[in-house]
C-alpha cells in the first residue's frame, strides 16, 4: 500500500501571538427556554478550546465545494493540526503533486484514497510514485451562518 508523507509534523512554528478571551454563557438550551439567571458567565479563550498543539497548528481558508456534505463550505476556516497522526476517516489537508486539497482519508481493500464529500467530485487513489504529503488533520471547522 502506498504511504503518505507528513514531513511537517515536527516543524516548530508559533502561529498564535495574542490570546483573546471572550465571555461564554454556559448551557443555553437548544430546546425549551430556561431562566437566563441560571447561566454562569465565564471567560473562554478560543485558542485553548480549538488548539491542542499550538506549535503544530495552522488555519486554512476553504475554496470550493468538494467537502460540503461534511459541512465544510467555501469560505470556512479549518483548524489543522500537524501533530495528529493521519488515520482512516480523518479529514486532512494534503498536497498532491504541488496542489492543496482537503479530503477524507479512506483505506479500502488495501488501497488508500483521498475522498471528497460531494458526489460531483471523484476520489483520488494514492498510488506508488505519486507525490502526496499530508500537511495536517482538520480538527475544527469555523463557518458563518450567513444570514
């Protein structure tokens, strides 16, 4: 089976320079309303919530629709962690022959594929001799509700 290189995993790079804390209101029901006085306000640092490995994490802005059935849309921001080992079913940022893509890693029948989440796109079988690098595993998706 072909292998996917991940040369970036050990590269140290600090991308987070400022911590920004915002207020969080805990346990807001998505069903029946509850008294607002029961909610406890705390401070939330989005870096602590979204980033487990700061030196190995970067952000990617998505362009295109190949992952829309995984709720990843054009314009979304992906939080990508190079310290996470890419495995079957992970969504990853990859470089194939010098071009970036976001796809799901799938192992099937002894073969390795990068699979889109949109029926209008085709899976990419990773074959021996292809130049493929996994830059990191997507850990979070940030997108607007665009009202």
